[in-house]
C-alpha cells in the first residue's frame, strides 16, 4: 500500500473510531442497550485498529505520524481506557440482562465516558485536518481544553450534580489560556533562535548572521554582464505586457493578459554563450509584471521576483533583464507578480537555448501546454497542431507544462526517447513505447524520435490530441527553434490539416486506449552516471520541509493555508546558506494534494524518492512533483549567491502560504513587498 | 443566553447556506482550478467549525437539553465527513489527479452530506429559536424538552 493510501486509511479508521465511541454514547443516552453494546465493541476494535494504522504509517517516516503519536493516540487511549473501565462493565451487564433495568445504560457513568471517548477521538481528526504538522504543546492544550470542556458540559447535562465542577472548569480554562498563549509565543522564540522570518527581516537578520566576515551586498548588484562572453552574440528582445483579446486556432476569442498581444509571448531563443537581453515593458497590467526565467540559473537580480529581487514593473515602466545563456535546453519565462492569476491569464512564453556548435537539423517544436479559459491549448492551438514531416526526419518535441497541475502525455505511432528533463540531458535514455509521461507543473520534457512512415500523435491527459505529425513532403514550417505559440502565421497549416474529426485510417496502431499505458518511473529510466555529489557526502546544510494544510496566518490573515512545517508565508523561517555550501533538502508531503516543488536559481540533484535512490540516469531538476505521501531528498551546491524563492509551483498553493526564501549570507534586499503571490 | 444561542445558531445556518452558494461560485468559475474553491474551503474549514463550536458552548451555557447540545456540535462532525469524502474520492483518481468514474461516484456524496449539514443547522436553529422565544401554551414544555412540536 502506498503512503498516500495509508494516510487515507488511517483517516477512515480514526473517523470510524470517533463515530463508534460517540454513537455508543448517544445510543446509551437513548436507552438502546443492544446498540450501545454493539457500538462499544466496534469502538474498542476500531481503537486498536488505529494503533495498527498509525504504526503502518510510521514506516514512511516520523513526519507522517508525529501528531498522531504525541496527541491523537494519547487522547484516544486515555479516554478509551476510562470509558472501558467505567462504562464497559455496566454496558455488558445491561446487555446480558436487558429486562433487569432498561434504563441502566442511561446512567451518567455510561453516557459521559462513552461520549468523552468520542470527543477525544474526534479531537485527533480535528488535529490532523485543521492543524496538521507539527503538533505542539499549545495546540495540544487547546484541544485538551475543548475535549475536557465538552466532557464537563455533557456531564452537567446528564447528571444532577458534578463533583468538583468548579475546579475542573477552572483547570480547563487554564489549559485553554495556556495553550493559546503557547500558540502565539513560539513565533518570536524561533526568530530569536537565529532563523529569521522572511518578511521585512532580510537586512537586519542577514547583517547579524554574516557579521564582519562577509561584505554585505544588495541583491540589486547581482546582475548579469553588459557584454557577452567572447564569441557570444547579444540576443535582444522586447516584451510589452498588455491586456488583449487573443484568438485561438479554432477562432475562439479569449480575454487575456499577453506579451505583445499574443499568448504565449514571443519565443525567446539563443545559442549557448549568447547574452540574452530582454526589455520588459508594462502597458496596462495594473497589478504589475515581472519576468522569471523558470529553471534558468540567472544572477539573483535578474530572477524577477517582485518585492525580493526587484520592484514589480508597473504600467508605463520598464525593466531590462540581462544574463548569459549558459545552459542549453528547454525553459520558459513567466510573470512572478500575482503569478497565479498572471500566468493563468497568459503572461508566459518559451525560452529555448540551442547547444553551441550544434547544426540545426530536422523538426524542432516547442510546445507549451496551458489550460486557457478552461481548455487545454498547445501554444495557441486549442485544436490539434498538425504538421507534415517527411519520414526519416529527426523530430524533437519540447513539452512545457505551464499549468498549476501535472499533465500526462503519451506519444503513439513511433518509438521515442525522453532525452532531456527540465532542460538537462538524461544519460543513455532508452527507447519508450506504450508509457505515459507525467510532467510536473512548470516542468519540461524533450522527446526525440525519427519521423515514421505513419502518423505520430501526442496526446495530453489521454483525452485531447495536442500534436499530430503526418508523413508528407517537407511542408511549411519545419525548422529549428520554432514555437507552436509564436508562429501565428502558421494557422493555415493547422487549419488545412487540423480539421478535427477521427480518421481511422490515419490512426497510429498503438494509439487507442492510452489511459491504460503505465506511467514511466523516471527514477529508473536511463543509465547511472557519475554525479558531482551524492547522498553519501557531508552536507553543510540540511533542511526539511514538511508540506501540509492547516489553519495558519498566510500573508497576515488567518487562512486554511498550505503550510510548510506548520507555517505559511511570510512566517516560514528563511533557509540561510553560505556560498559553496552543499545543501540537502528533504521535502515531505503529508497533505492530500500534489506539490510541484520549485527552487529558484538552482537545479537540484535527486538523491532519493521515498528512500530509494534513482537507479537510472541522474536527475537534475528544477521542479519535482511531490505527491501525497512522498518524501524526496534533493541536493544542490550553493554557487549562485542571492535571495531566492523556494516554493510550490502550484501557484494557487503558493498564494495560500506555501513559499519561503532561501538566502545567502551577506545578501540583502532593498525591497519589502509581496513576493508575487 | 438563550437568545445569544439562537443568534449564533442563526449565523451557523447562514454560513451553511452561504457554503452552498460558494460551492456554486467555485463550480462556475472559469478557468477552474484549486483557487476556484478557496472561499468554499475557507468557510467550510474555518467559519462553520468555529461557529458550530461556539454555538455548542452557547447551547451548554443556555442550559439547552443534552440532545440539543449534541445536535449543535453535529455540523462539525459532518464537516469532518465532508473532508473524508474528498480524501477517499481522491484516492481513486488516476495518476495525474484526474477523476475517474469511481472517484466521482464517491465525490458526489459531498453534495448529499452538505445538504445534511444544512438540514441539521436548520433543525438546530429552529429549536434554538423555540428555546429563546417559547410559544405561549402547552407546547412550550415539549419544545424545552426537545420533543417535536406541531407547526402552528
């Protein structure tokens, strides 16, 4: 059973436990002797089953059971023991001789302990759903006070007198006050311990942390060069953000936020070693706009995080980004100001860097897949993108997931190889056939194959055809560096061949029920290769991020937030590193939703997933999907000084608190803003 | 105190009805994603549980009958069931998180249980009002004891 399934099973068992105890109490109050006895038996069995489910879950790691072992089980078993001792004998006696005294089970000594056990069991559920990881003394005391208060109220309602009621009430009130105080106090204690909260704390905290050893630099000085390296060219682009109505390939018109009136924005291309210079202008996006180079390790001042590395570019303003295209591969750019809404509305585009010295050959299609106004579009095509390709031509498909949630791709009609992930080539990728490729939000896959004699079809999510390559003469539009989104002039090609409608003769042989194809396990694909560091190395910094949901202050407002270690942005302590550190990140997903984790400015090497090291090609990623119940360990060398976002790339989760900063010692920011949520 | 209890029970009912409204807002939001239901989640996981607990405390303070107190905390229990329905339904999604027939069959129960929550809140509010403003006559004693009262 997977950890995700175990988590759900444990929740079900705990709900059954709470329902059985409380049900037994209600049945007793209603004088239903036999029902009481039956539910009592169910409650005892379910409570024991709960021990098993927690133990089973503990195998996945302490993070998954911390609040259950320290709070939920102690609550449950104290209350269950009291209930069994007090109510148990009475219930059994009444059940054996129902005629003796039909009202026996209605006694407070039966009803109150049974209901009390129900409250205690329910408190564990409330803890898991509303508070989450980690349980601490403060929240435990509050829960204890609520349970005790409920027991006292029940007792008062069922019995004529309650011995020591005043003392018990006072004790409960003290527990509640103490718990509430504890919940609010540690926030400051942590800050004093040296890990500064991110908001507004950069200058002060970093200065004190670095002391006299390191010069203090502002992130605004960490910029790209003005001149390209020797042999490189300058690639100049201008992107103007403005609202516009865009026309999709079907003719459907959609109101959008665009770069230069088109979605996606103009494709940015370069050759390795070029200097990329992009002038961003804002015409009328009132909330402001920036450019973030997703997956590209640009200098921190070029990273485009408003409120951290620059101020958002407001209408009428501009900002020039300059950086050397050092990494070849498939990347993308998007706004980071109100990024959830901004990216959804269309403020994104593709960024592809060709390797130096490689002659362009064959068909090279860049395919950003986006959900736009409720439909899946590839580039600007809401219908399949159709191309004629001569058989034998090398084809490269660059898939980019610009959405908040993963997409599953299948390629039918040809064997192929997954040659690169997140812009980095894989080592000895094998031939793939009937598999599904799950692409994380923000991630990229490059697929390569030789055009077969029949059609090749790329499907998204087993439903919509994204791309259909048909054999034919060298038609329009082949060539390298072409973007499905950028070439609005290509719509004739799409229209001529893309008329939707099944054509059974043209259907590729293996193409019909792709949903049955198993998912490719990326940790076992390709061949191992030496890596610059491994899990056996000594790590200078070791950070653990436990992802969950719970009530927390997100952006200063109480919210049912997406939390990291029980807190939401900006209350999550900043991760401090020093230049040259080898850093390990452990990311644990305790929640029910997938979290595509994305660290700015660095690619991370996957050390393990659920404790198993990759057996295939080394995986160097910038976005990795941490599914419910999964534990990922990744590592990186801190070689890109600056202030960086470290966040969930489901941008709606980031909005609700799931983001933090990773800061190099001695780097400060003059900006104190809202970081693009 | 009984009037305070009735007022809080009224708020609880209003929050539960508003929750249905927010569900429709989420359902019709385009483009639809996680944030479409942000308000629904916020209201459901914070406002309604808190109101349910406060109303229960008020019911106890107002010396309402035990059964009435139990009914007042029931919305909180049913909300946990709401969350469980989502958790269990999501278990049967496919690998990319898209729903399957089975997951939809389970997730659809979210609406049925939601109606049950509104029903309970409505019942609680009606009884709380009867406690606060008892109808003159013979029925008031029944109402105080939580027995059914014929509509008048």
